[in-house]
C-alpha cells in the first residue's frame, strides 16, 4: 500500500497499450471520479431542494388565488341577488300601479286622478 511506501504495479496486456499501471494512480483516479460524483450529487440535491421550495410557493399562491376567486364569486352572486330582488320589487310595483290604473273608472282616468 501507499502508506507502506511500496509501489505496486500491475501489468496489463492490452492491444492498444502495453505497460505497467500503478494501483496508486488508478485509486487516485477512482477517488477523483467519486469526488466529482459526490459534488454532482450535492448540486442535484441543492437543486431539488430549491425546486421543492418553489413548488411550495406556487402551491401557496395557487391556494390564495382560489380563496380570492371564491370571495369575489360570493360578492358577485350577492350583488346579482340584490339586483334581482330590486328588479322584482320594481316589476311588482309597476304591476300594482297598472292594476290600479285598470280599476279606475273612465271618469277618474279623464280627470287624471
């Protein structure tokens, strides 16, 4: 091992390249790759956390918008009902007035009473 100070080499028979490979070099390369993967994983986790936070904000905003729409709908329905009641009252008054006008004698109609 490297701590013992004894270098270890492995001879690999490869068509492209013949030679000795140091286990220490290979282990160092593997360690670098693992560190890169760990950094990428950490970045991905941070990105995921930010994404979750943004989704929570969007969800909260969506909920607030739904509540606001429901309040507006309730207000509009109330105003429509009030308008319909007023219209109905006016129609009833006009109808009652027309009934009174029908009941007048020709003399009262002529005199404008």
